[in-house]
C-alpha cells in the first residue's frame, strides 16, 4: 500500500505538471480538478501510509515476522 500511495502522489504530480504545460502551450486555463486530485492523494497518503506502518492489525495480517517481534515487545511492557 505504501508503494500504491507513493505512486498515486507521483502520478497526480505528473498529471498536474502535464496539464500546466499543455495549458501554457495553448494559452488556456488549467483544469482545477488536478489540484484537487493532488491534495486528495497527499491527504490520503499522510493518513494511510503511517497507519500501514504502525498498525498492529496490519502487522498481524501482512507482516508475520514483525508481528511476532511486536508481540514480544508488548509482553515486556
């Protein structure tokens, strides 16, 4: 999911850059939906990337080796 959200931000930036380049060539206003899409991708990434890295539920589901370490640390504290 980290790769997905990072790619989403990169693609949104590329769309915004491409749109501004084309709008400068044709002297037309740029599409404001690209800015909204970029903001949406940044906010989603800011929320979900830390969740997938810090959540115990995600660790138990996808990262079995790290989940075992988290359980051992949890037993200590």
